């Protein structure tokens, strides 16, 4: 199988990305998409209906997604409803705790349970309880990974290197302590990405749904393979629920894209969108007691500065789930 690299992507003529004419031929995707759903490329009525609803009254800023909660361990009916409504519309909500123990992992676990999030992903750098403490690590295994540094994180969805049967459907990111400065997140709803890509060129969606579109090479530590290579689509649709899932990373190293000319153009279109002034990108810097609950939206993190001489630097708890938020 042939692949193309980042230099191949960069060499594509970006001036032609907006053209709908003279597109290269595409190998048909083998990924199944339920007929009659908004994601069925063979039909338009369901798509146009959903598209109109999705764009109507879409949140303009991250502040539009904030829900104040009295006690995250026991949400009121109104608080729960507000979070569900935001996640139904935008696949994400921000919460701000007005009380409770914001430094407890139980807060994160119990909050997730109230939205049907129960099956945690025990990823490589997770703590013993499968909830990850995300902070700057000056040494050890975590030190080798960018999330545990103060460096910027590129656009990605969580678990893009996971096996298909262990895809991350939702996650909670809960702030215990913020940085001295920086650390802002940018957030983007995968359904909005799908809409913008499909409106540009449906062939791009087909290319991104190919089951071998994106391959993450094996993870090898000190000569030992701790995770095998994983290939999969960028966009996929759950045949049971009809929900869209996005698997993506903008990383420049350790990623292989299938050598397909339409896919090459689609990846360039995505990169332009994410690096440009897309009005649907929402930005927010989490403060202590605030958190993000979402159906694995695209996100980044800006670099930050912290006091590395104490144990009181930036700390977030991250819980990844194989479940999707119930009611969305």
C-alpha cells in the first residue's frame, strides 16, 4: 500500500482546493454508512434537513456552552437538561462548578455516570483508576508525550491511535488548577467539520471514510512494541446508532496517509480549515472547577507557562469513554 507524507500534503496546490471541477478519481470506500441518514452520500433530503437544523442558532462562542452547576455529584434536572441540550446541538458543553470538591476524581467519575459514561479507556498514561492526571511531567514515561509538557498540542480527537473496537466516543476534561498563563483550548464539533467538508466536495468525505485512510505507526518504547500500527477512516458512522465519529490528528510525525489524490486534497482542505478563521472554532481556557464534557470533539491546547518549582502547577483530570453521551 502506498502512503504520502506531510511534505507530499504541503506540496499540493492549495489554490485549487475550493474548485469542484476536475477532481481526481477515487477508490470507493468500503466503510458502511446507514442508508437514509444524514451521512448517506447517496441521498440528499436527510442531509439537507439535518444541515439546516445544525447550522441554525449554532453557538457563536464558548460562553454560550457554559452551564453552572451547584454540585457536580448530583446535577439538578435543569442542569442536566442544559448540558444534554448543548451536547445534542454542538457535541459539547462546558460546566462551571459552584460547589463541591473540584479536586476529586470522584467528581469526574460521578459526573460522567449521570450521562451514561461508564466504560473508561485505560490508556497508556492513565492512572490506576483509568482517569488520567494531565500535568507537566519532568521525567518518566509520560515525559515523552506532549500532553504532559507545557508545549502546544495540535488539533486532534482523543484516541485516534486506538483499535476500532476501542474508539473514544466521549471524554471529560476537568480543571483542578490552571496554569500561570496560557493553556487555552480551541474546540470544534466534528459534525460541523463533516458539513463543511461535504459542502466543499462530497468526494472528500468518501476519501476520508476509506478504512485505510489514516495509519498511525506502531508505538515502540526502548525496542519493545507496546501498541501495533492502527489504520482506519477519519469519518465513520456507527451502524447501530447512526452517530458520526471522527478520528484525526494534525501531528507532523508518526502518521501515514493513504496515497490517494482525493484524500490528499481532503487533508489539505482540513488543514486549511483548522489553521484558518473558521467561525465555528470555539476557544476557552478552563479555570479551576470548570470542565468540558463532549462526544470527542476536535481540540487543541496552546502552550502555557507554569511554576515548575512546586507541586501546584496546572492539573487537569481526563476521563475517556467508549460510550457516547446518552441523549445525544
